[in-house]
C-alpha cells in the first residue's frame, strides 16, 4: 500500500483539526473512509482490467470486496500518514463524544452537551 494510492484519504484526514463542530468532524472522518473505499475500488478495477487479458487465457479472476476487517488497517495507515491528525485524534474523539447531535429544531446550535450520569 502506498501513499500515492491513499493520498486523497490522507489529505482529507489531515484537515480534521480545521473542522469546528462535532458534525463537521464526523463528516471529515466519513469522507476519509469513503476516499479509502474509492481508492481501493479504483485500484481493484485497474488490477481487474489488467487481469482481463489473463482471463482470456483461462485464469480465474478473484472478486475482491472491501470489508471492515480490511478497512481498519487501511484507516490506521492513513491516520499515521496524516501527520497533524494523529497527534490530536484523542482530543477530537473526546470532543465529538461529549456532544450529542440533535435535531436542528430542538437546539439552535444543532448539538447539546451530554449530561453526566452520576
């Protein structure tokens, strides 16, 4: 796996700190996961098109699909390569966890501070 293949995902995650709201931070992570999936899909398409010539010679082509088990190491790779994101990931996760997203009509800001249960 190379940085070139996952460059778009690395770029998306490296701007995580620039997002201010929990929703924007969650969307950034979702965009990163989508970019990983798209990169792998394009890589598999290129491999399958080059394998099409070998299929004509009788070799079977394996159908590759991206599962969650495949996604976790790829996300770890992207996280390590996104230099700014991994240093503040814990802070961003705690911030996002502390604020629950609500319906826009019930809260003017669209989020509410989670109440501590004691």
